[in-house]
C-alpha cells in the first residue's frame, strides 16, 4: 500500500492544498461551538442583544468560510485520488505491455483485468478516504476532546466510557472482515474468468446447447461472491448504528450529569441563575464536541476497516508492478556474433533449440536445428500439438528458449533489444486478431505513416483489395472488435496485409492461410514470392498444398524434427511427411 502511495508525489501541489483546506475547515469547526457557548453564557445571561448579533454574525461568516473550505477540500481531494487512480492504471497497463507471454499466463488474463479495474478502484477510494479522514479524524478527536475538557471537565467523564468501547468494537470488526475481503478479490477474479469465457465462447456454447450449464456455473459463482460480500458489508454497516447508539447513550449520560449539577442550584439566586445559564451553554457546546468526537472515532474505525481491503488490492497490484519479466533486455555489451550481423540480412538459424512451458512435465520442442536462408521460403509442418506455433513464437521472443539458441544474422536474439528484433519481423499469428477501427487503422498498425497507395499495395499482395473495394467506405469502413463483422478468410488476409506493409527482413506466417480457398492461397503465395523475394519467409502450415514450392520443409513430430528437405525428397525419406501428404491428396497428385 505504502509503495503505491509514493505516486502521490506527482500530485503534491494538490495534496498540499487539500490538506490546508481540510485543516482550515477543522479549525473553524472547533471554533464555532466556542462562539455559540459565548453567545449563551455572555450574551443571553447578560441580556446583551448587540453582543449576540456580533457573535452571531461572526458564527455565520465562519460557517460560510468552513463550508467553502470543505467544498474546495473535497474537490482537491477528489482530484488527487482520481489522478492517483489514473497513474496506477497507467502503470499496470505499461507493465503488462512489457511482460512476456509466460508472465501473463502465470497471473491470468482475468486477474489482470480485475487488478487494473477493481483493485485500482479500491486503492483509489482508499486514498480519498485517507486524505479526508486521516486529517479530519485526529484533529476532531484530539481537538474535540481538549475543547470538551476545557468546556466542562465533569461532563467529559462520559467520554472515558464510550470512546474505548467504540474503538474496541472497530478493532474486532477489522479483524473479522479482513479475511473476507481477501476472499472477495479472489472470487471476483473467478467471476471475471467465467464471464470472459462465456463471452468469448458464446458460439460454442450455443452450438452445443450448453447455455443452461454455463448459466448455472456463473450463477453459483455470483451467489457465492454476493453472499460473502453481504456478510462483510453487514458487519461494516453495523458500525454506524452502533456509533449512533453510543452517541445517544452519551447524550443521555451528559443530560444526567448536567441535571445533577442543575439540581444543586437555585434559579432565584442571581449568581446561581448565571451558573445555570453557563451550564446550559457548556452543555450545548459540549454536545457539538461530543458529536465531533464520536464521528471522528467512527470515521477512523471505517478507515481501519477499509484499509485492510485496500491493502489486499495494493498487494495484488504490486505483484504485477514488481513482476520480473522472463524476457530480459540485453546489456550494453555486444553479444557474440555481432560482427557477422553486418554481413547477413534476415538469416535465421536454430541451434539445438529446446523449450518447456513453465510447469510442464516435458519439453514442447527439443533439439531443433535448421536454417532459414535469406530470400528463401522455409515451411514447418506436422501434426496437431507437435510444437509448430511454439517454435515460431520463440523468434520474436514471445517466449525465451529453455536451451540452445536462435540466431538472427549471426546474433542471438536474446542479445538484441526486443524493439529492434521485432522491427525486423512481420508476424502473422495463428488467430488473425483485428482491432476495432477502420481498415486503414488496422493496416497502419504495421506502419503508422503508410500512405493510401501503400495500403492498397499491401491489400493487393494479400488478395484483400477486391473485398475492401466492395465495402461501403473502402479503407474507412469500420471493423468491429476482433473483426467479428468479417469472415475468417477476410480477417486472415487483412492480418497478412498488416504484416506486409512494414517491409521486414523476416515474415512469419503461423498457419495464416488455413481459412483461404486453394485458389486464393495459390495467388497469395505467388504474390508473396514476387514481392518479398529478398525477405526470409517462414510458413507454418497444415495443408500440403501451401508448402509444395517451399525451398525447405521442416517436419515436426512430438516436438522433434523427423525430416528436412524439399517436397519430393521428403516423400521418399520421411514417413511422417508422406502420411500427411497422403491424408490430404491422392497419391497421383502429391508427386
């Protein structure tokens, strides 16, 4: 919690103003009962109407000043808290951007969403409460107690009974609800995960008529969270009625003490009549101080009850901010192979590459060694789950190798800054993801300053120009989130165009032609070979037809290489490749 509070230094000007205004409001609030006491004790007892008017106007003026100080203090407090929440959310977002895929998998996508929204809001609200209560409560408690003792020491004896009781109850409540709030945050993560799964998999759910099952899962999780939250907040809600009960209990005690003092006085005697008036004035001021003291204790109790919940959220946020990413940026010293880098462009080498996912029992890929030469096309094929996508994800360092190394132009990719490395790669992922926005906006993810001519050229190469021209607004036509208003083939072609437009040294197509028909597939590959003749092409494919003309085909099976060569060579030398080919094409066509 306190580590995050250091971010308040960015708003130290607003914090100082808020503190000053709160102090002003508190001081004025403590002075006002004194003026009221003076009006009763001096003005009423002396029947001095002019004195009453003067003091009354002073009270009115100070009340107005206190009101404006409170309003302005609330404004600056809210400004500081909102700015703090903005900074925390921004820090989480930037941190998540820097994390590797392994790091994100460890924390969980749904948990990251909760931490950047719900947890950040809890800490933000806590900052607002602290700025208000940590200034108001001590001053009102200490100041009110001093002023109450100064007003009438005998009446102050009721404080010795009630205040320790309220403080003790607050401590017990805090200990009770802290474990509940920890469980609430974890259950919120689970609820977000279920909701995310249901939204993402809505088509599968409907296709298999599993809506009732998913509704039951969500309902159960939601009711568990609701029940726990209700229990926690019922306990918290009891604080205010309890404080109100104690307030009236103290007022009754105050009236009893005042009545005892008044019984000893005779109104017929002038001196004792003045004492009666003074006791009434003291009691009026004392009751105001009493309300201040009680509610300062209640506010402090509420703060200490909410602090554990915010502490839980702050801890979860710090877990993200302090996560050390698995993808390390290289130091200033040059890595081995820097000299060779100037002689090659887009030359990719895998040397005994092994990778194991965190927590996995065995390696997903192991002892992978091959080269992808500049200007050539290297294809990777194999059965489902053999490690094809995992292998190409190691090139832009979405994950780092567990063993061996990957060399780009003679330099280990781990010795290259990730920004420079990824600038050399045009990557088309297995799932063609598009952002909400126009067609042009999506293409310019590859090159921000791309001209309209460059956009159309990339679309032409990706065989997407024809369908984009038919859109109502062409390049300015809107794409919905994740490209839900496009077909699978259209999304793949736009994703390919986005990669092509940046003109990289290496292009990685991770099963990026699977949704295309054979004619479009052939046209696209021909256009790629003609336009990107000087670049290194890496194609992951399931279809034999996509890789027939590749310069080198790498065949994977159960995470290892079982064959490398051209199409005709592999038909003779690699049973796995021949089996894949025969499963897709008649024997007379594959040769």
